């Protein structure tokens, strides 16, 4: 089954914030990072079982899953929910940040 992938407004803002932070240090890398992130997010349209539940799933009592994107110290967690035929990306957070709480 193919899903429609939608980014929430907070997820869009978080991706933009990360892009601008990376851009301050390396504009060329930032562009490549953002394009890669968007491609990875597009891949959420199928085989969602390959992604584990996020640590937040238990505290929010929701089946929130996560996809990791990046390397070494630049890993981001793409948090998403499956809502019928839609994959809703709810947050994009640096992996070093504390987990979300309700």
C-alpha cells in the first residue's frame, strides 16, 4: 500500500530551522542535507513497518514511529504517525535533543 506523506507545520518549521543552522556552517552541505531529508521523507510512502516505534509513543499513547536521517553527530529523528492512508510527519528533531513529553 502506498501512503500519502504530509508534513505538519511544526515539522516544516523544524526542517527549516535545521537547514538554516547547517547553512551558517556550510551552505553547500545544508542544501544537500535538505534535499536528502526531503527524499528520505518521500520514502515514507510504503513499507512503514521497517521503522521502529519512537520512544515518545509510550508516553503519548500513540503509535508514533521514527526514521533516522543523517550521519554521526548530525542525525535527525523524523517522527511520524500513520493516519489511515496518510503518513503525517509530526516533528523533525536532532537526535541529541531530549524526547518529547506530553
